[in-house]
C-alpha cells in the first residue's frame, strides 16, 4: 500500500501522456496553435476528396499568403490532378522532414510539389522549440532523434520536454481550454465547419500594403508612426526583431570566397538541407521557390551574403537535377528599396504581390510540375 501512493499518481501521468502521444486530444486542440494548424491540415487530408493527392505545396506562412493555391488547384484539376497546400506557419527543416515522411507513409501517390522557402531558412538548422508543435501531429516515435537534432533537449527549458512528452507539448493548450471552455467550443465549431477544400486549396487574402507607412527599408521603422500609426503599431514587433538582428549582423562572404573555412553551424545546415532534399522520393523533382523577401532583411538585418549562401547550398542539387529552383528573392527589390505595394508586413506578400509572383513563376510550374505530373508514364 505504501508504494501505491507513489505508483498511482505516476501511472495516471503516464496514461495522460499516452492520451496526447496517441493523438486522442487532437480534436480538442486550439486551431490557432502550432499543433492545431497541423491538425487542421492532417484532418482535412482524411476527406474523401483527398484520398488521392498528386501535388503539394510545403512551407511556412510565406507560401500561405504568397502562393496562389486556388490557381494551382484549377490548373491541376484541368489535368485530372489533385493539389493540396500543406504549408503551416512556422514550418522549418525539422517539421518539413516529419511531414514529408508522413506523406510518404500515408500518401505515397504524391508525385511532386513546391517547397517554398526563403533565404533566411538557410541560416540555421532549427527554428525554435515551437516547431515541435508543428511536427507533433505527424511525427512517429522513431523520429524523435531527428527532431532532437533541430531542437536539442534542455532540462532547463520545459518547452523542449515536448520531444518526449505529449503532456508537456500540449500543457499550455490544456490550461487554455480549462480556463476558457466556451471560447474553445466556439472556436472549434467554426474551424470544424470549414470544408477540407477551404483548408487545403483556398487562398489567404490580405490586401493591405506598406505604402501608407512608407516602409521600404529598415530605417523607415523610426518614422513610420508619423505616416500611418495603425500600420506602425502592427509592425512594431517586427521592427524590433529586425533591429535586433541588425545588431548581430556579420559578413558571410568570407566563407563563400574561401577566405575562411565554414563554421560548424553553416556546414551542418548545408549538409542537412542537401541530404533532406535528396531524401525526397517523388516522381518529379521538387520545385524550390525562394520566396520574395523584403529588402529590410536582405540589406540591413541578415548576414551580408546570405542570399548567395542559400544559392551555394542549393547549387549542387540544381546541377544534378535533384531540384528545380525558382529564385524570386529580389522580385520586389531595387536600389531604392522594396516595392511597398507587394507586402503587408516584413515577411508576407499581399494579394498584389502574390499575383505578380504567380505571373512570374506559373509558366514554370505548369511545365515543370503540373505538366510532368499529367504526362503519361512511359511503358
């Protein structure tokens, strides 16, 4: 009896953890959380309309706003193909790998797709512990070592405990649902009412731009409040992030021209990216789209030479046909700065920017992706 007092609470915790590990809690997770956004995508793929998926888009919030998923859906359907947008805000290399592995198991019929990235994605192997939530609904226990390479376990950081424990991964979500059950019920009802096509094929339309605040470079952050207080308030956190990054800016060009050997971190990123993209077993080489970036990042905040570094990492994969590359990083940039009409913040394209980007890349997507997927298999 003495030991039962200690064993019973421990067994209860283990049982609760299994509830989360096995996905039983997923229907209750907040759709606005990182895990909840992945769960929405995963659940929509269960619909009969997506029993077969031919083409996909993968990436972070940049392609959520910057790629025209409705146009791709129509173009694919014209050839009898099914397209699905699996982009999830915050996706990085770890969650990208976990989701492509899940696709290989659950939808081996996928022929190819777009992987929409940005220069920024080639600077580090991980993107923070929050990425665990994005990967969690798709991961298997065998992928924990891979996840740990990107989000190292740290006894002093409870956010990393989600590597091993579903209870820790969802604990904030559970606290929220306990504190606000009515709000969660309404939120879930609204999200569950969305058709799978809305989740996987509809566009996220943002029409506002940055011109009212006159933002084309980082220095404009200091004066934007005088021009448009509403936009300034919305962008203030991003301005602080940019300014923080600018303080630690360094020059990568010494590594690109061989003046100095690659740092261990950059070598790790290069090896990881190349191995991961080579590990995709799609019929059609993935089309890597380097999404347009605001010049405030390229010119003022990210390391000098970061764009060239990303191209150097991808160059061997382009050369041997592993990937096809569409580099649109500077599509909206000039010596004067960034075209303020193409972005609604420092990361994302608005509808105008999306339309101009798609006008540029759609012919290549039609020929190199959709056309290849629709071509009859040679006997």
